[in-house]
């Protein structure tokens, strides 16, 4: 995942410091140190190095993080600031965070879209729906991104099997088709069970998590990655079966 540029890091660091005028530096240090501990990586500067200015501590440690941890840290920090200061006072920082995250996403997204173009080139309807996933994630519409992901998988299976069955009703077709491709019984079971659980998860969460805010970032990323891997496997093994 792409990392923040130095320009973006400077902007984020200044914004972060400006949001904590009444907090001690140690609060920021403890927060970042705890984040590093929870995500299993080392900071360039630790709180034992009292000679490091707080701005340097934040900037350098952010710069050392990979793109994924930068994104997670900014999202967590944004939530803390909103809870502490209230939505109104945290608007400026939240907007800066959104722009920074968009910067992280954009380069990675370009690489992903190239893979999507190659993989879904002969499935234009599926491709069109899957590309909506990225637009919805970037605009914070996680619930609708997951809806598009599910629809993409469903459209793919309808195209492969040339039918109008729902995702839940394709498992028998998938099992039989994979068997014809000499896929082992054990792996067929893994795929069909995975699809069944995926459909159940999407259906259940669609009922109870009605708002995009209800979705954790890691949950969304995991489900989207799972969807894409399933689609790639099915395309590779079964392709178009018209």
C-alpha cells in the first residue's frame, strides 16, 4: 500500500498537534506507542527518548509506518479526536485525514484497477459493478461497497453458468463444475462452504448493520479481499461457460 508523501505527513502532523492544545505531549506519545504495540511494529522514536521534540516524534514515526498502518493510525486518531473535541471542532482534522487517506488509497487503487481490467475484461457488467466498490469505499459508503461486491460475485456466477440464480443457489453448480475440472472433493467443500458462509454473512449484516458507520475498516477490507479472491479463483477455474 502506498505511503503518505512528506508534504502530506507535514500537514497531518501539524493538524494533529493543533487538535491537542490542552493535552500533554505524553498523551500523544502514549497513544502512538500503544498503537505500535497493538499492531506489532517498532517505532523509530520511543517515549524513553525525551530529547526528541514531539513534532519530530510524530512525523518520523508516521513516516516509518507502512501505508496500511498509516491509514489505520489516522482513522483511529480521527475517532479519538472526534470523541474528545466533538464533531464540530474536529471537522478540519477529519477533512485532512480523509484527504490523506485518499492519497494512500489512490496509488494502490491504480494498481488494483489494472488487475481488475485484466481479470474482468470479458465480463463488462461484472467489471462495472466491481469498480463501484472502490468509489464507495473512498466516499465512506462501506455498506454500499459490500453490496456492490456481493452483486459483482453474483453477476459473475450468473454469467459463468448462464442462469439467473441467486448467489445462495449457485453452490450446486459450482461444486459440479469444479468436479469436472478435477478439483479435489476437499477443496470443493472449502469453496462451497466459503461461499455459503459469505452469503450468510452478507445477508445477516445487511439486516443489522444498516449504516456505513457500523462497519469496521478491517471488516470491510477482509470481506472485499475475500470476494476478489473467490472471483479470481472461479474465473481461473471455470471461466465463461456459455
